[in-house]
C-alpha cells in the first residue's frame, strides 16, 4: 500500500515539475531578446532565399516585435 502511494506521489511531483519547466520555457520564449534573435535568424534565411512571401511575413513579425518591445528594428525592403 505504501509503495503504491509513493509511486502516485512521485508521478504527481514529476508532472508538476514538467508543467513548471514547460510554462517557464513558454514565458521565456516570448522575451524580447529571444524574439530578436529569432528575427535575426529569419533575416539571414531571407537573405539566402530572397523569398517575397517570407519577406512579407518577416516584416509583419518585425512590426509586431517593434510594438511589443519598444524597439526600432528596420523592416526589410521586399522590392
């Protein structure tokens, strides 16, 4: 009986730990420096492909980023 209770307690603790880590990562992924690095990677990808659809999507993302993080990242010229 005690062995079964210990397993349930460990399972609940493990699930709680995983939920805590997942929520922390989700909050951290919305931090401005992390988003800026993501945009920089997308700009590098755009420079390699020159895909106009990617450019439009990236400009939209940059605009949202500038509004949310009070920055002035320059939007791309999609030509």
